[in-house]
C-alpha cells in the first residue's frame, strides 16, 4: 500500500456522523438562545427590581414628607378634616376616607416642601416626567383609648398614607405605582388631670406641722394696705390677685355646681391658715376685699348675734390695714389693740383668692383656710328711754384690774357706765351671773364679750356674695350639701382636704394633700409622652434639642410642641426672649429650674403650654404676660425682681415663697383647663386642649 493511502469508509457510516454533528450544533444554538433569553430576562428583572427599589425609596421619602406636612400644617389648622376627626371621642370616630379634602400637596400651603421634593426627584429625571398623589385617611378601628386616662378624646392609633408615583417618558406609557404607609398617632390633652382644675395649688402653704404655731397660721399675711385697701407708699408688698373664672356664684349654691363650672378652684394645704382680709372703706382701693363682709365692708355692718330681752349683742366685721394712725382705722384698731392677736392683724393676705373690688370671681377654696378680720362687739338697748347708751366693747389690757373694776362699775359717769349697767342688769340673763372684778372674769370678758380678732371658713363668702352682702349669716339657710359642710364654724379637716366627687375619676389619690399623688395621672414620663430628650446625653442645651426635632424655632422664637416632652437628667430651661406658642403641649423636667424672663404668648388659637419641673423652682423674672401653666412639684413658683407679671393659666407648687409678694402677680385662670371627663358638649370637654403628635418614621405596609 502506498504511503499515506487510506481506506474509504462505507457510505452509510458517513451519513450518520453528519447527523450527529448537526444535532449537536442545533442543540448548542438552542441552548445559546435560551441562555440569551434567560440573561435578558435576568437583566430586565434586575432593572425592574432596581426601579422598584428606587420607587419604594421615593415613596418612603414622600411618606416622610407627608408626615411633616400633616404635623406642621394640617394638625395646626382646627378647620382641617383631620383635626375635626381626631377631636372626636374615641368611641365615635367612624372612618375618614381619602378625598379631595385629604389630598396633600407639598408645594402649596403654609409648609412649602417643594424644594425638598425637587432635590429628591432630580436624580430620577431619566425615568421620565414625575408626578405624585398623596392622600391620608383614618379608620376608627385603628384607634383605642389611651391607657389610664379619664379623657375620652385621648387616643392612640395610626393615620394611613396612600401614595402614588408616576413617571412618563415621551412617547411611552405612564409608569404608575401605588404604596401604602401608616404613621403612628397619639392624641393627648395639654392638661394635668385634677391639678389643672386649680387656679392656685400650694401643697404646704403653712410650712409647720405644729398646730399651735400661730406664726405659721398667719405666715401668709405679708401685704400692707391703707384704710381703703390700696397699696401703701412706699409699698409694703403686693398680693397675688386671682381671677378664677365667671363673676358671681351659681344660683344653686352646691358643691357640684361650683366644681363643674368653668372656674379654677383653690387649694392651700399644710394645716390651718388665717388669711387677713384687706379693709375696703370709702372708695375701695386696688387690693380691697370688702365683698367678703356685710354691706361690702363699707356701710353700717352691725348685725345681731344675741338678743337678751330688749338688749342686743352685736358684731361688726372689718378688714385690716397697716395704716391705723388716724380716723376710723385708728378707732377700729384701738378696739383690739391690747389683744394678743393685734400684732397679727397689721397686714393682709398674700393672696386675693376671690379677686378685688366690686367684681369678685369666687370659687371653692379647699384646705383648712379661714378668712380673718377684726370683729367689733357692741351692745345696744332698745328701750325708750334706753337702759344704757350703745357702746363698743373694747378689748382691755389683760393685767389691768384697776381699769377692769372701773369698766364694770355702773356708777361711772363716762360712757363706760353702759358696760356697768349691762353687766349688772342684763348679762345675768345671758351667762347666769354678773362679772366680778377678778382676773378670771377679766379674761372671760376679753375672750367672750370684747372686740377681738375673729375668723370664719373662707367659703362662707360664697353665700355672702349670693345674697349681695345683705344677709349677715346667709350660710345658715342653705340646704345640706358638702359645700355647706365647709361653712360650719369648724369644718372637719378631712372634708376640707377631700377631693370633690366630680373630680375623683381624675385620680386615685385619697385626698388633695400630696402633690406627688396628684401628678401621677400626668403620665409623663409614661403613656402620654410624645418625645423624650436628654440634653446631657446629646451634649447640647434643651432648646437646641427641641429645635433638632422641629419643636422649637430659634429664628421665629416659636414653640410648636403638639404633645408632651419629657426631659431626662438635670437641666435648666431658660426663656429670656419672647416666645410664641403655636400648639398645645408641655415640657416636663425630671430635675432642674425654669426661668421665665420674657413674654410667653399663645397663638391666635389660644394654644396652652405647661411648664413642669419635678425637682426645682420656677422663677418668673419679668413683668410681661406669661400664658402658661406653671407646676413646681418639689419647689416654688417665685416672682423675682422683674416686676409684676400677668400669668394666664394656673399655678401649682410645693411651698409658697413670701418674697413673691414684693411685686405680686395677677393670675387669670385659663378656663379651658376646667374640662371634666364625659362632658356632654365639645365646648365643655378637653377638645380645645388636645395635642396631635405623629411618629416621624412611617411604616410600610405594601
């Protein structure tokens, strides 16, 4: 066989090989096609997933903007559908569906978020022209009562956010995607349950547990006034003048009527307190309190306390003055000058609990509080001719037996013979015998018969005002009621410190004595808290912490809390520039002082601010208006050297600083704070005090 010569294969075997090779090539082509399609699908899927991630991220950002829009604008507008919905009691909410009224537009309104929106979508311009729709809605089933609160409008739940994003390229179909988020919502009232019902609350105004300590009982009498009830020149202090609500008293003078009305109550704790009334003779001065007394303390105030045949034993009550050197004021002071109580009757009270002048704002005063005054005693015989001339029975020097003998001698030739005749002929009908010239009988005379200091339960003034100061003892004709129990000569201390029945649902406390117990329903820290901040941990002042959360605007000097803020650690809150309050809310310090050096002004919708410190004082260092409630749990609310402020809200403290009467203060109760649970109308409820706070981080549902 020649070199390189091959033997030819049979024809049938060559055809089979060609078929095998061709099949392999076809299979490879098919696999390549399938692989290409698979890779194309994977690429499209990856692109689609990337687009979805971008769309979801965009929608999440829109949800964040929506929450800011709702929080800063919608919830600030009392006419918005959302506010009207959230103000309802929890059990009657129903649903608030998406509509034209619930659509959010970021580029319109008071909160223009269009610059943020433009920055957000600018990187996505390659996807096409962008547009969006955002609506909010609410479902009643999402809301429940806030645990532990007595107020039916306080609630927790969520607000639904319906977001649609649209991209459209020229000549292509619009790409529309829809997303569903929710924002957690909390609705609370800017009110301290029960404690906010008081214009002024002082846990321990006496500062002594010794019931025999007269100095403690009279310690609040620090303001010197002239005989008309005006300030002295130079001044000897200025009182806190309270305006508790409506003038006058209910026609049906009962405890429940006093409590449920739009008025602030008063509590002064710590034990028995005697508040001297300021004299109001002639033309009443700025601090006069004649409305407490018969004939407004300005007319003939004599009234009979005992009739002995034709002889009348009479009283005449009058307020005190620090200027008793001349005129009628001197005559009144001379009647009781030798009494051991006379030194206590120089100055009037640090408080004008019912206000001043002829337009008082009376209210219920709780605690062992008594009004204190000079009681002139007189005797008058009505025979014709009379057995003796009318005479005021002056208090006699306790050790002057010579003067005492002369005073009861019926043979005296001056006016004192009236007492002698009365003692000999009329007094035995009253006490069974005449008084002798002994020291014991002199003491008996001074203690029982003579002009002296007197006191009576503060709430008796309510009955006096109801009868236009014409009835000397109007409380004796009132029907039995817990209120009249506080008007008897010596009310039971347990009743004086008791929580009125209408207020008991607001607290688990047994009585009004403990401020700690009364602050428990505040639940801050706790379920009513919207924000918790810790300036120490954050390394910046409190106001900067609030600004970082959008609650304070340094440039505009506004507070927009819309909820309760709890401040951890120890810090100081100093407001030394004018602050405008845009929404209801409160700041609660765990520990630290609060200094108010300038005006605090509520916005036109009368938002209410609470400033609370659990351990520290609140110092008001301005003569401006402070529209806020001030609560110093373990400290004092003090009026500093900035002048006489006007506080519109309420004040509560552990103890009272006597130095706060250097300038005094005008306290006007914010009547919205008088809201009680279960009010039949929205106007009487906590609705105007509600706060609406949203969690700034939305939750993605689908």
